C-alpha cells in the first residue's frame, strides 16, 4: 500500500507516498489494564443472563478472579498474552499505550506486573507508559479492612515501586465501597512524594468528589467521569488535569448513563479518550472504535474525537511535548488511514482503516497486521 519514494538529495531520508489518504498522529491510548491472566468471558454470559454483581463475586468472579489468576501467572505467560493484545491495539493505530498494574495487589505481584510492562517496552517497537495501581481493589486478605491495606501500600508497595523505578504514575480507584476520597488523597500524595504523578479513576458510578480531588492534587488525569458533580467539572476546567473519557466501558456494560462530554468541553475541560481495555468492563482494543463511540454516544464531533485521541491523550500520559501531533519537533508517530476524509475514521464504526502505523519513523503495522 505504501510506496517508498526514492530521493536524490539525501539517503537518510525515506519519503513515503500516502497517495491521498488521511494521515493523522499515532493514537494514544491513555488508560488500559493490558497485563492480566485469563479472560472473564464466562462472567460476561452470566451477567447477560441476569446474575448480579454479588452472584458473580460469590462464584469467584469479578476483579478478584483476575487478581487470583494474575498472581498465579508467570512473567512469560503475562508477557505473551499482553504482547498478543498489544499487536491488535497497534494494528488499529495506537502507538503509545498506558498500562496499569492492579491485578496483583501485593508487593510481589505488583512488581511482577510492572516488570512485564517494562519488558514490553524493551521488546516491542511502541511505547508503554507504566502506572502503579495497587489501589485498584482491596485484596481478599484485607477484606473489610481497606485502611490496613492502604497502610501496607503506603509503607511497602509505593516506596518499593518508586525505588525500582517501575512506574511513572500512580492511580487509585476512588469510588464508593473501594477507596474513599481521603484514602485516595493519602495514596496519591504519598506517591507524588516518591515521584509518581497522580491519576484517578474518578466519579465512575457516583459523584464522590474524585474530579475535585484530581484538581486539588494536581493529577495528570481524571478518568471515567461518568458522574462528576458540576463543581468537579468547574474545578477540572480551572486545572491542568486532563479528563480521560472511556465510552467503551459504558457501552460494554450496557449502561444508559454516560460521561457529560459536551458539558465538559463547553466549560473548557481538556478531554481525552482511551479504551480502558480490561477483562471485566472493556475488552475493547481499538482506539478507532472508541473515537466512533465518542462521536455517536458522547456527541463529540469528529474533530474533537481526533484531538482527544491524540494530543490530549498524549498530555494525559505525560507525553504532550513529544507525541500526539504531526510536527517537526515531535517524534514521527503517524497513522495512515485508508480514508479520503478524517471523518471516515469514526464514521466506519467497527472497521480498522489503519493501513500503515508508524512509530518514531518506523513502520510497525500494515493493513491490520502488526509487524512484531
Ligand atoms: Zn481503569
């Protein structure tokens, strides 16, 4: 598809002819849980058949099921499955992918997950951004005693992950029944002391004050935001925090409630997009599909969706100065789409239009296949 054009002037410049196709910046997936063992496809069927969250938990399902399987998995099992999924993501145009830990929930297993992210970074020709998320859930050994688990994180997990330089960011699931706003604040401030910038799973289900907390602690991003308060939106608009919206999650769960994207944009919040790829609530790997959902489901325009999936999501993972836009000063992360108009990218919902994906000037996927 992509013809290499020979140039006479210089031998170290390769010129490719995109033959009139749409050329956009490499897509930045700002929120994933890429590393985990097993899937939860059985639980998907159980939910469709009407099982409640508690039924599923009682049958050993839910997030703690992924934790149990991830704890048992070896490095190479986790690396192999993550690599396979990353191939699909990159073939669909993602060139920078944030990855959270959080299916370990013990020092040993969180280290293992983040070491796998580090191995992905050295083994594959795209960028993975590591985030510590030991505050993803309360592990079963601390059931009913989240305070004790928070202390364990503060004293053991956060300092050790920082000492080993395994994560750039630290994230917390600030939600009713998981970690409170005050616990989240302590976790994020302690992480920041150790050099890991805050991110927050904020106001996904109820308006708990996650958006406000994100603005107050200077979080690089506040993610989900299906149910932020008005005050939370105002505070985000006045902050440097990027709102990362995850419409695939709402759609996969069949929820009617969705993030108020129009209201956020109207108030001046910087809005980004991500897949939230994870085994329980979003097995979605394509940022192109997420752009379609942002348009059809969140009523963002194709222009806004493209901005949100590139430059804004680059800022949401601390890469705003070198990724997310086509400029001489940035790395050459580029996707050539088999389209004549960029609006066709969200418009052809569910298709992969990426015919060439380029990372730092090197072609890493062609016609739907990763070259690694
Ligand atoms: Zn998440």
